[in-house]
């Protein structure tokens, strides 16, 4: 194998996005995320389906099935984009968890993602941080993938802020 080929195989895409939540504290948002690993579609509107297929939600090793319709093709048909995700790390003290995509048809190989919730002591809110590392996806652009994560995390933060209000709907 040539040196260039070895370097290409070792390269990974990495991305990190953050979203500010005004009002709720990290412990409250952590409960929404950790206890709701099998229902992340409640917070991510682009996920139509998220359900448990193995283990107990939020427990190390549990597996969820997530799906959403893909963008329709030119003939108008739509393919279901899906994956199974396994919870591979949980740290309740740091309020973080990591999961990996085990199977799926969305083009991710060797994908691991971490979600972390951190208090913002400066103004009585918190931050959601979402990072990922994945093999490059043929036909995709890393910058576009990061933008997709920014949009998703922003939507997630808004929904969680609303649910955290005194009259909000909790997870």
C-alpha cells in the first residue's frame, strides 16, 4: 500500500456543534437526553422514528432504531434512511453519552457521536454540545454535514427549552 493510500484511510471527518439553552440547567436537559435515548425523535424533528430494539433506554449497550424519509428522487419515490445506534459510553457526572452507528443505509462508516450538556454559570442556562467522528462519506461535503448538525442541535435546543418551561411538556 502506498503512503498516500494509507493516509487517506486514516483520515476521519470530525465535527463539533453547540447550542445555547436559556433558562434550563444542565441536569434538567441531561434527564431529557439520557432517559430518552429511545425517543430522541421527540427532540430531533427530522427523526420520524426512534425506538428501542435492545436493552433499556439510557443504559450502556442499549440499541435504538432511527429512521426518516430521504429526500424524494426525481421519480417522486422516497427511500427510508435508517440506522441502528448503540450506546457505547455514559457519564452521568459529566452529563455525556456516546453512541455509534452499528448498521444503516445512510452512508456512515465507523461513526461515533457524543452529546454533552454543560451548565453556563454566567447566565443560568446551559449548552448542548454534539460532536462526531466518521469516515468520509463519498459524495458528501464535511461542511454540509456540520451545517446539518447545527440545524438539528438548534431545533433540539428550542424544543428542550419549551419542555423545560413550567407549563412545558416534559420527556
